[in-house]
C-alpha cells in the first residue's frame, strides 16, 4: 500500500522555466512533509519542508504547496537551472520522530 | 559541515554470504535510521534507533537481517545469508532529538550487489 505517490516518473524542463513536481498521499495522519533531492551515488539531501498547519513554504527558488483537502503537495522550482537535474523524493511523517515514508521519486531534467 | 558517514560505499557479495554495513551519524544525533532503497523506488525504513534502543524494526527481515547500536553512537547492519533480492542501496540517516523540522540527514549509502 503506497501511502505516498509520485505519479510522474520523470519531468523535462527548459532552463529558466518553472518545474512543478507533484505528490499525493493517502494517510491523513501525516502532519509533516519534506522534499529531498538526490544526485547519483549520493544520499538524499533535504530541500524544503512544510507542516500540515501551513499551505505554503518558500525558500529561495523553491516553494512547496500543501492542499490538505486533496491530500496533495507540489514543489515549484523557479527558475529551473541545469544543476537542479536530480531525483526528487517526496516524504511524509506521521508524528515527530517517526519514520519518513517516501514516494518513488521523480527524475527532473533541466535542459540548457 | 557535519555529515553521516557510511562504509563501504560499494559491496559485491555472493548469495549465502554474510555482509555488514557501518554508519556513523552526525555527532549529537540521538536517532539513527537504516533505510533500503531498491532501484526505481523510494527509501523504505528497515530499523530506527533512539540512542541504543530499537524504536521500530517492523520492516526488518529478522530471519536474515540484524542491526545494533551498542553505545548509542555508530551502528552496524548485517545480512546473513545474503539473497539476490537484497541488492539495493542501504542508506543511513540521523536526526537530532528536539529538532522541530523532522529533518533527517542521510549518508552517501552503501550500494550492495548480490551475485
């Protein structure tokens, strides 16, 4: 039972344009959501997060939106840069200190 | 910047052999996690430690996998005997108790290939 789903295996975007990565979840107990970025041969690196009490969090070029009623979150990258090319994982937690439940990831390719 | 250390980075072993992975979390991080990532999937938790105690090992195949964190610092994950299906990336992560962000810091992982 996949509690966190990233339905787009890959996304290709032109440099300078917006990248939008989507994530859906099923467990209503999730109260915190995170995005991780992963380069080949490296471990995932934390990118940005959002608490369930918020609907938007912004950090530089990265913004995460949360729609609790739809159980959907998205990561916006504006403007996209070639260095953003990586695998992006959506993750969720049901309580502080609990495990992270990850989606399968979306491969982002930013073309220059 | 402090990092989670893992070794080895790559391991090739034959099925039925024993294999072990080591993780040293960021200093001061009380919680340590071992995840397994199969190609094309997201990381999945195998075991979680709070100091030296196991908090969650519900997804750990206990007939062949074992994990320990004897002094509450570094940790070892062992597989004996290894099976072909164990080929995956094994990731270690740590987090600081009291950290409000839920953020976990990952090491570079150990890529295991079982032949």
